[in-house]
C-alpha cells in the first residue's frame, strides 16, 4: 500500500463512502445519491474551504450529484467516472479494487525512452484500451519502450482528440473506463513498456465544464487560445493548484503511470514565486521516490525556454524533458519545402545543424513569424531533455486534411526522416502508423452535443488554416466519417513499400539500443558537420570506445561528400538504399577512411562503425 491517497471526490471507506469537495464560496453542499430509482440527500459539513462527510450505506457503483446551496445540481469535479457522459451524475469508484500484477515494475530511465504516441479511439478497430492491448506485442516487436496515450479524461461524446476534457480524473467509458485503463497499463508493464499519459492543465473544454459552479477555477486575468486560463496565481488559487497536482499524483498512484506529458504549458500562466510546474514536478518525483519507480514529467512548450527542464537547484522548474518543435520544423521544411504559417521561420539547412548540435534553433534570435526575438540558449542541456519527432498528433492533425508525410514524401524521404529522428541525440517519438508509412489521415474530430459549439469548431478550423494558404476542403470535425478515416491498419506493414519502411524503422531502433554511442548520448560525444551546398549532414557519435558515423543526404540528387573528422577505418552497417530496405543495388563503399570522397545517393542514410584495431 502507498501512503498517498486522493483527498477529493468519493472514496469507499468501511461502512460507506467519504465525499470531499472544494467549494469555498458555497453556503452548503449536499450529496444526492441515486439508488434504485430514488434520490437520497445527505448534507456535507464545512471543512475549511471544503465540504466533506461519510455517508453510511453508500458504496462503489452508486451514482451521485452535488447539490450546491440547495438548488444547483452538479457532477463531482473530481469524479472518477461519468458513466452517462459529461452532463450526467458521477459514479463512486473503489480505486483499490483492481488486482495489479506489476509489483516488480520500476519504470524506464529517461534516456531509454523510445515513445509511440497513439490515440486510443483510432489505434484499433475496437477503439478501446482492451483493443490496444492486442497490439502491444506488435509495439514490442518494433522496439518501442514507452506508449504515450493522447488524453483519455472524459470529454463530451465518444469521439474526440481528448483535449476538450472536462473531468480530469475520469477515464472515458467509451475507451473502457477505469478498469480498462488499469488493465492496459498492467499489460504494458508485463511487456516492459512504460506508459506516459497526456494531461491537460492549461484549460478545460467548453462543453460539460461545471467547475465554475464550485470555485474560481478560472481567471479572466489571462486568456488562452481555448478560453479562460486556469487560475494558478489569483485569489483562491491554492485550491486550484491542489486540484491539479492531486490529479497528477492520482494518475501515478492509482493508474501506475510512468510519465505525464503536460499539454501546451505555454498556456499555463503563473506569476507565483513558485511556479505550478515546479510544484507539480517536485510532487510527482517525490511520490515516485516513495513508490520506488521512475516517473517522468514531460512538457509540450513552444517557449524555447530551458528553464522548464533546468533543475530547481539552478532556478528551473525541474521537469524531465520537453518536446522540441524546432527540430520538427527544421526537418519538415527541408523535406517538404513548406514555408507558410509557422514554417516561415524555417527552411535553412543551417537550422538543422543547430537543432542537432544545440537543441533550440531560436535561442534569442529574431522570429519572422512572431515578429520578435524568441527563445534562449539550450546547448548546455543534456540531449535527453528533448523529445523529437517528424510527426505527432498536432503536426499531422493540425493540417487542413490531417494528411501524413506518407501522402507527399517518397519512401526514401520517409526512411531519411525516420533515421534523423531515431538516431538523433534526443529522445525519439513516433506517431502511430508512422513506422510503416500509414496513409490514413489524422484529421481533427469531435462529437459535441452543443450545436453552437459544433458550428464554432467548424468555423474555427477553416480560419486556422488561412495563414498556411491551404486551399482545400476541411473535413467536418463533427462527422463520424472524419473520425473513421483516422483509424490505422498496421497490417499494411506486410505489404509493398510499407514492409520495407517498417523493417527499416525497426532496424534503426535496434541500432539505437545496441550501439553505445546512440544509447548513451552526450553533447560532448556528438559532433555535427554540415555541407551546405550539398545539403548533407555528417553526425559523428562517440561513446564507450566506439565511433559511429551517420551521413544524411537531404537533397534529391547524388552528392559528393568528403569524409572528414573521423578516426581509423569504418565499416558500413546500414545503407537505406539497399535492396533489403526497398532500394536498388547499393553502390556505396563497404569501408570508409578519412579523406575519402563519398558519393551519397539521393535522400540516402548511411551508417558506418569504426573497425577495431587488430
């Protein structure tokens, strides 16, 4: 048993259920239990800013409302289950009922994360946690070490990306609810897979958001792109901070999560002396220490602020890692040629070198897109502080039609993109289906019940793409066929081009794990040389007495490249143009020496390993 327990919501205790809700401005709060078609009211006692009490005879499975000031029926802000949707009553759940089998599980070190992001509803035909369990062996075969779930907290309807969640403590019943999520995590741990959960602490969705009735959870002092900001530093913010930090701890304690990915922390506004991110990271790490497990806190941020992942002893927030948009944008623009919207800041070959060498491309330099200087230097940070990708739910789904790179890039370009990500010094992330070149789109989809909100979302999506100049029809987010179009089919990995791309991706992951210069990456052990006119990168990785050279041709023509800065003789261990990866007969040399002139095929990836001295 662990020492931490959630002190909000409903929890079975001997003889009944204990209820506790934060409602500092209410005059009275009662619990309305719905049992056997009847409603029973029981008043709670004021406990500081909370109302609490034990209701005898109540039990797990009972449905209930809170009655505020004698007239306002509302579901529980800390509800663990909403069986009838966001507008229905909450349900009592026993958090200790599940029989876990992962007592020996201790988590995965940060530097070993090879993450696979998936959306539960479109990952399998069933669209459930149990359905996803059926594909875990497939992810192990691929070499994945961590599964990242897009948000699963209760949202309106049954189809949604998850970022419109309004009950942060309640796994969605459409996916399998409380028991389904726990079964999934337990099954992952049996296979050696960590689980990272995407959580949203910058806003709540507009439909079914009943928190306003209980307390000042939100503030009009700041605005986010999604509406009112969460109140982290205004009056009554102590209770808000407790609600959010308790939520993070509840995912770790009750669901055995190995990591939390914090959505868009640039939408979290907090001018307190101690930032909510620092307080949350400390709380999670402290609980993880008590549990004897490794739990990582990872931010999504477009601030290019190294403070987020700088330790608290040096004035930082102490998060473990953050997503790096700069790496994605630098690589995406070179491969696709796109230059509109936020891509206007990218497209220079030198930016890819900077991303590989330093992390942030914009480190106090002027951004045309933002019309100001942006970011701060990150070259002092270890590589494992950055998560990189070439596709994720945002970069695919926030395109007009949700089209993947497989719809516009050649197989050779897709292999090059995979190698750049997986063999980078950073923590690689793959988006579901990317490993075999999935062709299904991943458009934005919803199933809201409010007609005005439905139309507002449709209008907003059309307007959002104006800056990119995408002259195409935007799929209707509310239509079920839009959701259905996003379902992936991993069986494609056995056919045609997909077979070669899957095998190539799996080999890249194997090499990352097997070769010390990849698996134990440092800034000091990585040197990057760029040949700008040729659009060729040479990345030299050193570690544990081993030396590996990765050469990437980002151009569509053959390029002569001088081999410089290497020691000793190197033997080829991977060539993306080989027939086993869907190419032709390779013409690149088996051995490489300092000073040689190497002819790089278009969009090719070559890896050479130092030959040990006799």
